[in-house]
C-alpha cells in the first residue's frame, strides 16, 4: 500500500503529494519542522512538539494554517490512515511557494506537510535506546551561534549539522560532537548531550542547543532517580574525563557515547545511569 501524506489540508497518496519547485524551503531552507515518535499507536510528547513548532514559526513569522489542536489531530490522522502502530512522523512547515528570491514577502502562503514512516520495518537499534553505544569525534564544524541562527529554532536548514555529520562519516565513527565558537560542548547533529560525573548529570546550556524534548524528559527522569542535573559550560575535557556520556533524541532515544576522539569514556561500555535512563524512557514511550 502506498504511504499517505498530509499536504495543505488533504490526505494524499505519497506519489500525488507534490510541493512546488518554487517553495521557499526547497529554494532557501526557509521553514521549520518537528519529528514525533509514535509507539503502540500513541504519540510521545505530541503537545510539546507542536508547541516547539509554533515557537519556531513565531520566530520565522510564518503563519501555521491550523490551530495547535487541529495540527495534533492531523498528525494522528496521518498515522492512522497509514495503519502504523510504531511510527516516526515529521511535520514540515515551509514559508511556501513564491518567486525565486530570498525575500520572505514573496511567499505568502505556508506549505504544511506531515509524513509518517513505519518503524516496524526499521532496525530497532537505530530508533530506540538499545545498542552498545556510539563512537564519536569532536567535529571541527562549530554549532551556529545564537547571534547567527538560533539553535533553538528547528529550522529546515541543517547544513551546519550535516557538515559535522560528514566529518563523522569521514572519520568512520557513529556521530560528531559539535562545540560552539567559544569551545563549549553543544550537541551532536541530531542529539542533545549529557555528561555524567559522580552521579550528577551536566548538560550544555539551553540557548546553545536545540531545546530537546527528550532532553527535558531525561532531566525530569534523572531528578526522580535522585541524580542532580545542571546546565553547564562543558569542554572536551569534561567529555574525555566523564564517567558516562549520553545523548537524547526523539528518533534515537537515549544512547551512550562510549568513545570520544579515540578515548574510551569511563570503562568504554554503556554505563549504569545511561542504561537505567534508557530503560525508564523506553517504558514511558509505551505506558
Ligand atoms: N539537537 C538537534 C540539532 C536535533 O535535530 C534534535 C532532534 N530533534 C535534538 C537535538 C533532539 O531533540 P528532541 O529530543 O526534541 O528530538
């Protein structure tokens, strides 16, 4: 069966869901998006994702053509029409179709797309907290500073992160850790980072990274477990000397980083706090 896609108010077979070649997200990356995970038919933190999308749209001054509740319903309806139980969904909002000039006034009507993938067919490790842990490098590509493009804006232009990802691929490792222009740790191209030391969790400051929804969940979970959490300016030294380093994301869950720049983290295995948080998080997804 062909996938069903939501496009500007209609549910269409994927082959008929076409976006204009004059669309400003295609031409300039002008827009924003969200990804939401659905487990056993239930979306995880859907309202938080919708709120973040509306905030991104506010910053970009793009009007979302649906109210938040209607947008949430459209996400669920897209999943339902595809018949998926476990899905990865994405809402994409674009400035819309317009004249080929990077002037936002020339695209008057936003384009709104919702797609869903069946997670049933994907290797479990990639989309869950399972797995042994990732080997990483610190990328030479720096995370865009907030004075240029605000990292809390989940924009449709991911070149900054893609450059870092290309470095990881070239180095033959799983992911890349990006520093900011002052040498402080930010995030990987698609995951927030936590450092664990002496039973405490530290994570880069909110203005310097995407305000990850899984990051928030982990901060709450850690506190419930009695592990204090704080935001901090972290450097490569803090990564190399940590007991554990873990990452959080909607798509990948909670994953350990077991090596950074050839240095094993802790004993080089997924640590007990990462393991416990991963198990608790996976249980939350289906509860
Ligand atoms: N940072 C970046 C740059 C991302 O793209 C993502 C994935 N959305 C994350 C962090 C993790 O955020 P979340 O937990 O909301 O998926």
